C-alpha cells in the first residue's frame, strides 16, 4: 500500500513537471504539439500496461515498469537546464547558446 502511495505521488509530480519543462525548453511553435504528445503518450502507456498486464504475471509487469523508470532517471541526467534555471543562476552565456540551439 505504501508503494502505491509513492507511485501516485511520483506520477503526479511527473504529470505536473513534464509539461512545465517542455513549455520552458521548447520553442513557441513546438510547445503545443509537444504538450499534446506528452498526454497522448501517457494514454498509450496506460493502454500498453493493461495489454501487457493481461499477458504476463504481475511480477514481470512490475519489473518492466521499474526498468523503464530506471531508464528515465538515467536519461534525466543529460536533460538540459531550463532557461529560467540558467537565468536564476545568471549564466547568460550558456542561456544564449541554448536558445540559439532550440
């Protein structure tokens, strides 16, 4: 029961933070499609969990979910900082370089 609570809190935090991160990092003409893609992929992921869950045991479903979460945590380490974070940090040179890339 405790892990369900932690999972719910984690999913709630990601559901709030991911669209906010996309809104800060993406160019203005890409924000809408990327925000839509996030919600679409959440829905597809839930549907896949139901399909996979009906084909495998609950333990394999848990291992699959944990491995995807671990992979997400590793990939999060290479995500770029947001312009807002760089502005607070006063790293204007890096911020202008990142803005030119996006």
